[in-house]
C-alpha cells in the first residue's frame, strides 16, 4: 500500500536499498552515515521510515559516481570554508528562495534555526526578503548571493564591499557554496521534489 512518503521523490520513485547497484550502494552508505544523521540533528527529514533517501539524495543515486564527487565538494566546503555558519545559511537560504526550491527551503529553515536565527529571520530569507536583523557580514552575503542568483552579475561596488568583508578567499568560498546549492536546487526543481510537510496528508 502506498504511503505519502512514496511521493517524496517527486518525479523520481524513491529507491529502496535492495534496488541499488554497487556504485549506488557505496553512495547510499555514505549518505546514510553522514547526511541522514546531520538532517535528524538539524530537524529535517532526509530518509523515510524504511530507509529510502529523500530530498536531493534520491536524485544523486541516479548518477552515483558524480554524486559521490559532489558530496566530496560538500565535505570540503564545510571543512575549509572561510565563512561562519550563519553567513553560510544566509547564502543557502537566499539561493533556495531565488530558485523556489521547496525541499531546500524546508531543510535550511531548520538548519538556520540551529545556527541561531530567529523565526522571523529564517522565514524572511525563505520568502526571498532581506531581513532587517542581519549583521553587516550577513547582509553583504545576502546582497552578493541574491545578485548572483537573480541577475547573474556583480557590480563593482558590491564586489569591493564583499572583498573587504570576506577577503578574496571568502568571496570565492561564498561563490562555491552558492553554486553548489544552485546545483542542488536544480535537481530538486527538475524532479519536483516536495518538502515532506507538503506531501503529508491533511489532518
């Protein structure tokens, strides 16, 4: 019998562990060991009750070797970035809002709360608005990310402000992060992956 969780893959059926080939099993095990526990800790769902992966992770299993490489970029960014966590979440939520990526916003509203943002701030970011409560650095991160995600250009004044704020490495790291979540948002939107709350039956 189908459950609402069967809809969490959007246009892609959720893959069960027993359906996976060798390369898919390697990526699946990595995601189960890293991303699924992180999601639980952060307050969002990355797997079903019967251990099928949801969100972008189900899509990554369709191209597991490249998916594994993408997860290596994720790990390197998290370890080596010059950006503090709150700035990172501003970047991610700003990208998610520009792309209107439902699952991404669902997940990173939760992560943003964990990073210390109040509810009004995360909801404003998810709605594509610049919250008044952002710090100077967070505001510059929002401006740069929003400009990149919506106009794909950065004017000289904003560029100089970003370099003064984050340094050249920090600006490169910000672009790496924004681009990574543009890829994730592209996967989510192409396959119409919903937020779990939207797929759940009304009560």
